[in-house]
């Protein structure tokens, strides 16, 4: 069924913007969203207005008013209703969690007096109005309830577990301190990815990692066949305590960069990188071990410390050879999580400094929850089917 925006809607939007410019953005957006929601309901029902059909998914049941605060101002929307079926316009859900979380992070700075004039201006632009402490508290409570339920949802069998950490700045006791954000994603037996959990804390590295792993297990995660990560401080002991016997794949990308720190001045670093890539790109585990032995011998005389480091550390990046060849490319690094962390960084740098751990956890959870839902409903990350 093909739909087109009603000509009068388009004309109204053009006239609004021509007459009022940016001041007319809110009303223009309101008109467009209302029209889009009506079209989405029509597609959901499977028939046009006043039409009959066996494939009908329900009955149109009028509209419900809804006020939404956005970057362009407050919108008065008419949300289409459907009888005898579950329907809610995707336009009102997509991106709303992260948008609310980002707004709240900035608003908290404003309310608690830690913001600058620039942050105050951004807050008002994002919210479309001035923000009071009661507004922030009320909105935060509602959002936190939804995000906490997601963080504590039950888990099931997970074949591959990928974990990583990043750091953000928060204000604590009048000082600016680093706060660790731990993130775990998993691949289930059907080959779909999902974000399993996120944790924010200033606690000691090993303690934080241990509690994070224990929380995943307590929520029902089981069946892990491989853990992929970088060599984060404190993670090794926590991993051994919570996942004894589970093979660990050290991120090959990070290993290459770690190797550069051990290359002496008399050695060509690009040659070292090529040699190590040859190890990682080997056809199988035996070939990789043979190539590593050759590389170690090559540098033993004129770069003994580098050779010793390679011999001790590079094998930690070869665990992936236990997996099917089609899985190795996706599990030999933590790139899947690195891309996720870059998206987190893109959003957190807007806030720059978080007023507390709760504010940071709120934004991180909202973004990760949205990404996880896209992965879970999208195409499979990999296949466990044997041919």
C-alpha cells in the first residue's frame, strides 16, 4: 500500500516556515508528525480509510492528545488509537530514551549549579523551556524505573561474551574524578547480538569487574564458550573467579598497539606490525604458532625485550582459532564494542562532566538499550548452523 503526505499538510508546512522561519519549526514538526502517525496507523491496519479487508489488523479508534517537549519546542500531538490490537507510533519511541537521558544529564548540571552559561543555554534549547528541579526529579524517576528494569532483565544462554570499559568524568565531593563504564554484549545461540548489561562505578577495578560479572550470572546468563576483551586492569582475576575454564580471547587490535610500546628505536615498527598481522591471519592455530615462533626468533638478537613480550602475550590473541572460521573475524577483536563506545563518547562529550554516577548510568543505559533493541530485531550477527 503506497501512501503520500496530504498536499494540504505540505502546503501548510511550507507556508509556516516561509512566514515564521525557525520560529515556526515546532508547529511544522507537529503537523508532520501527526500526518506521519496517521499514515503509520493506516499501514498497520492494512487497509485504507473506510475500506474492508480480511487482512485488517484492528479498527481505527480516534486520537489521544499528547504533549511532547522537543528541541524545537513543545508539540501538541494527536496520537492515533487502534481498537482490538496493540499499536503505538514508532515516531514517538525512536530515540526518546537517549534524548530524555541527555536532556536530564544537562538539566541536572543546571539545577545543581555546576553548569556554565553555555550549558544553561544548551539545556533550555534541548528542553524547549526552562527546567526546574522538580521537573528533573520527576522525569528522572520515571526514566530510571524503565532503565533499571532493562538492566535487571533475565538473561539466557550466551555463546560469546564481549566486554570492554571506558572512562567518563563525574563530579564527586567537589572534585572531578574518573568513573569506569563497563559494558557487556553477547551473542545468543541464534546468532543475534544484544547488550547484556552496563555498570558505572568508581570502585577498584577488580571489585567492579567481579560484581559486574556476578550480576550477569545472577540474571541467568549461562553457556559462555568464549570471552573477548582487552587486558583491562583487574579483569583477569575477576574473569577467572566468575568464569573459570572459559577460554579468553585478547583483542588482537589492542595487542598490535600494545606491541608498539615495546618496539626499540633500531627496529621498524611497521615491519613488526606486518609480522604480527601474519600471525593473526594464519590459516589455523598450528600455522599461527609456527609463524609466531619465527617472528620471536627474528627479533631475539636485536630486540630481545620485544621478542620476550611477544612470546608471552601474543598467544592470548590466538584463542579465537578454536572457533569456526566464519566466527573468527568477528570475535578476534572487540571492534563491535569499540563502535558502541564511540557512539557513547559522541553523546557523553555533549555533557562533558556528569554531576554524579546516576546521571552517567542513565545516559549510558538509555543509549545501550536502544542499540540492543536494534540488534535483537535486526539480522543475525553470525550463524551457528553447520553445513
